[in-house]
C-alpha cells in the first residue's frame, strides 16, 4: 500500500514538474545578446516571453538592442517595460523595416532609479522587429543613457473573422447582411482601414450596430462607382468603459456597396487616429416598394392611377421620386400622405414642368416616427407630375431625411368643377395658374389659452404660401415665424396669420 502511495506521489510530482516545464517553455526568459544591433542579427523571441537586456557603453557607437518576433494572427501586443536607465525608447518596425509605432521621452523617477510603463499595440499577423535604446529626443536635443531593462510581452488574439489585406475596394471582404463582423484596425505602414462589400437585391434599410473598442471610429459607405453616400465620424469612446456602441439606419436602393471602417476622427481639421477591435452587427429590412427605380426625372416618372396606393422610398442615393398621373376631367383630388421620414416635401407640376403647388416643412412626430397629412387640390383636365423628397427648408437652412412613404391620390368627395380660366388664388410659391385652385386658409384654433411661460404651435390649414405671423400685443404673447406662440404675461391678445392676401386669427388668453 505504501509503495502504491509512493508511486502516486512520484507520478503527481512528475506531472507538476512536466506542466511547469511546459509553461516555462511557452513563456521563456530571453537574454540580450550584445551582437543584436542590426536587423540581420536580431534576437528572436516569442510573444509571452520576458526579455532581460542591457544598454551598454560602446566606444564607437551608442548601443541598441533589436529583437524579432512573429504573430500568426492579428491581435494586440502588450508590452510592460521596466527600465533601469534614465531614458528609454522602444520602436516597432514591420518586416520591410518601416516604422509602425514608437514611444520616447520616457525618463525615470530619479528617486527610485527606474521607470515602468505599459503599452498596447494592435498588429496584423506578420513578422516584426522591436528596437530598444537609451535615447531621448527633447526639443531636437538628444540625450543618451545606459542601464538594464526588463520587457514583459503578451499577446491577445483579436478573434477577427475578416481576412487581410482588405485595405481597398479591390481587396474588400464580402459580407452578407444579417451576419456579424469581428475586425481590427491595426498599426501598419500606412493608416490602416478595413473595406467590406455587400449587395442588396431590393430597396430598403441597412442596419449597422457598431461597437468599437478603439478611441475613435469612422464608417463610410460608397456606391459601386466609389461615390460617397453616407458617413459617420467624430465618434469617441467612453474613456471609463473603453468602448462606444452606436446604431445606424441607412436607406439605400438595390445595388452593390462598399463599407470602410477606420480609427479616424476629424476634429476642427485636426486628425486623430486610433487602433483596436470592433464588432459590427448588420441587418437589412426591405422597403417593400411597389414602384421600380429609377424615377428621378420627368422622363423617368412612373405612371400611377388614382385610387392606387404607392409605396416608395427616399434613399441616400435617391434624393427624390417623380410620379405621373392624368386627370380626365376637372376635379378636386386628395393626396393622403404617410411619411416615415423626418421631413417630406411634395411638389406638383403641370405637363410643361411648371410648378403649381407644393407643401414643405412637414416634420414627423418624434415619438411615433410618422407624419400623416391629407392635401386637397383642385385641378383641370390634363397630365400632372408629383415629386416626393425628404427636404425641409427652415429659415433658408435645408434639412434632409430618408425613409419610406406611402401615398394615395383619389378624387375628393366634394368635387369642384374648374373652368378653364385664370384663378385669383395662388399656391405656396405664389403661383397663379389655370390648372389649380386651393382651399381657403383656416387657423387650426380659433381660441388658445396658455399659462405664463408656456408655448404652443398654431398652424394654418390649407396654407398655400408663405405665412406671416403677428401678435397684436407682444407683451402678452409672442409668435415665431413657424407659428410658435409663447405666453409672456396675463392678458388677452390676438395672433394673426397672413397668407396670399388672406388673414386668419386666433384669440389668445394668458393666465398666471
């Protein structure tokens, strides 16, 4: 029995010794050799090793130590430098001798006689050289020191599912929307970035969720001809968590696209650069349009019929859609519009391309992400063109949005017969034409009661032109150019809106 126990103890001891020997082999201590001053004589080490070296006095030159290592996969090289010399510099080169990374101006603590620093460098798979010296460059004056150092090394795999090189359109990795991309922006001889290629067979919305473990990140989408369609930059991580996560929705037509990811940030014309890992989740939702592109000109306008619902999309590479319809007799029509864009604008033209009517400044409800309107327009017999865009013009500043929309053109229930004679009333753009009649403007509210300091919007229904707002007593209530009424003090006043020579009013009461 004692023999069996002794055997098991010996076996266990051998197992422990073998495991310790294996770990020691995996993470060795590498000693500096004094003939490693050039690339050809570099001392080889494996990541995970600890290097013990010395920068020595030399009669004919300043001593440097050069080491060589190989990464079989892309990832992050971690260095922990403890330098027992007054100054130290570390430089990393690629296999062609091009400098990729460095740290200098490192000076010891004169009380302790050493300096300890940790560094993380993101690198692709490949062979590299690491150079250690006692230099410090300060205001173009070089300082030099000698002494011992210990460099601990470690490597963390990026677990990337992309393949390098993918630094150009031609080298782009092809991805399928719905999959997740794990990638890395690394230190290379040139600023590194990753290109991806994807195809969508129908119009719709591309969803991207970017989680970047680098200080900055930028994404750009190009079309198949290399034209930039969309981008996001100035994205900086949370320094406490070490990452930043953002969601994006990009409306695109069917086609082939390229996505570029980098660690750039442009801030006041100063470029910042970072490296690190990222995870990109992708998805796609069809717009379910029932109109085929292109329809971006009068010649390409898609013909539609009354009482037929149209499902369309304004995309990053499709700024507007044009439709064509015919009126067989003079009649009033309703355009029932449901817009899933932040803004939308409709323009109506006759067959000669003359604008007859338009509506803009239509912004969605930020809670429901939709806006619904019904527009009534009286037309004569003829052919007309309807243009749909995602524009909004606000105080000469243009806003732009993309997304889906649905509209239906139908005959108005209370049809109005229009004779072929000039109409006195005009539309939003002060256009007078014998093809169109607009309904009389009407204030959205006849009376409005507000507490002091509160605000509310007024709108003019059937407004077909520039609206001029005015308060009879600005001390009681003011009104902005967009119809926002703000209560100032207790009292009563009247807010008027003038459009196309017509004036409509709302009685305002302000309470404490």
